């Protein structure tokens, strides 16, 4: 089950193992893990994620995570082993980790799981969907040793 993580900055490479582990765990917990399943993750900065957000969502602002699902849309192939791309702003994750009082590794794991769940069809448009997605995310993070930290 290939998970490819690319870091825009050399200093972010140290987080690649945690991000991979979080993606693998999300796939396994959702029944999507098999030898052919493939996900790509890009660790980037606010400027690049802002450009992607503007181009693909029409929102000219940075965000923390974007998910580009291969299986969605007119040309989506439900049998494609490549699930898609997850893009994470490490700069935004750093600020959020500080605001929430937990580690950057935990925040990156949270964003990796969140993006991966979007790739396989999870959404949070409705309150009950958001609760279910947050519960699933926290269960997965706990399983990989990145449970919610308290101050």
C-alpha cells in the first residue's frame, strides 16, 4: 500500500513517517487498505496551498488541508487504486498546533487522516457527518499514538 509523502522543505521531512502512519491507519480503519491502494501527500507552505485553493475551490486564501479524490467527479473511477492527493500546509499546521496546545506531529497526523477520509468519501457538511468524522479521526490518531493532548 504505497503512501508517497513529499516535503516542500527539508526540515519537514522528519514528519514523513508520522504522516505515512496516519494515512495507513485511516485506510486500514476504513477498509480501504490493500496492496494496490495508493495515496500521495504533499507537505507544503501557505503560499502553495493558497494557490491550489484559489485554482480548485475559488477561495483565495490558505487552508490547512486539501484533498483531491481520484474517484470523484465525472471522470472518477471507483476501482482506481490511486485514491488521490492530500496537500497539507505545514505553516498553517504549526499555528494550529500552537493554538490547540499540542505537537506539530499530532496536528499533521490529524490533517493527514482528515484528508485521507475525504479521499474515500467522508464529508462533514452536516453536523452529524462532522461528529462522525471527528470521532473516526480521533480513534485513528489514538491507534497510532497521536491521541488528543491536554494542556
